[in-house]
């Protein structure tokens, strides 16, 4: 089941457009990959948790530990694979978010479920669960072996054109959106999901789609800035 889980009036006005449109979008709006018709994938969920912080609406993101064997160092929504005891995609998303960030599930209101999306590199079929953080709780990297950092990122920073560009990988016929915000470099599946969410929510501002950077170079420059090192000037 996809679509709203609550009456849109139950959430702040800025989040209502996303709740309303959740039942009208299909997976093709988010990804060019379809979930395989056979069982050669594993079900998973991510929690797209939006709250209201000092700088207005924000979203909870985490950076995976650099020591992980899969997606090391990448920024993601809290989430992971489904387990037998979970109460559907919503249950999976809430459980994983609590295990990874310490978020208190009782303060989270799931408001909509988006279509299942296939991630070929990991063979996961991921269900995004949209939620409103009605009672925010402290969050942190529960297990440093899995999560390096947890952050509430203002939507205003994500929509700032200065923080948006596209990346491509040498040798691959692919390019996709990226964000450089709050010390986090967001790309791949999470950036694509964020970009479409900003658009569907009516929050997107005009930005330079022609600014396409090599992923490895952009990542290295980002890390240099985070470390306080000088970034080489472009020729």
C-alpha cells in the first residue's frame, strides 16, 4: 500500500503537499530501475523524517561508518532490511531508525508511504516512509561501527542552489544529483530521493543542472574542506 497514512491536515502546512501527492506518484518518478518480477531482491525501508528545527523544516540524515564493507562513508536516510517481526515497511523504518540514530518512535508520526524503489547495486527493494517528527528526541550514532554521524539538515540548506550540483562517475553511463550541506556530501540513491522529494513538496529552487562534477574529485574537495585543508583551484 502506498499513499497517505493520515489526513494531510494532521501535519504542518509545509508538509501537506508531500502527503497529498504520495498516492499519485509511481516508482518511475524516482528511479529508472524497476523492482524485479522474481524474488531476487530483499525488502527494505528508509525513514524520511521531517521535523521543525531552529532554521525551519529539516530532515534526519546519517553518515555510514568508513569501515563498512558496503556504502562506506555514504550519507543515507535511517533504514535497512526488513526482518520477520517488523510490522510492514513502516515497522522496518521505525525499528532501523531507532537502532541507528536512537530516535524515539513514539515521537514519530508516519504520514505516507511512497512506492517501492529498486537499488541494483545492493539488490534491495526500498520503501520510503515519510514521517513527521512531532516530538523530537535526541539522536546520535548508536553504533559507531555502523554510523559515523547523525544530523538534522535544514531543508533551506538542501534547496540552496549553492549547495546543489550533479555528479558522474568515470566509466559509467550515469549522472545524478548531489548536495554538499552541513559537512555532509549526499549522492546516489539518497540524493535522488531527496531531490525528488524537494520537487514534489514544492520546495525546490532553481539551480544549475549543468554543473556536473566528477564524483571522485567532488568527494575529495568536500573532504578537504571538512578537514580544513586547502582545496586546489580549478584550472
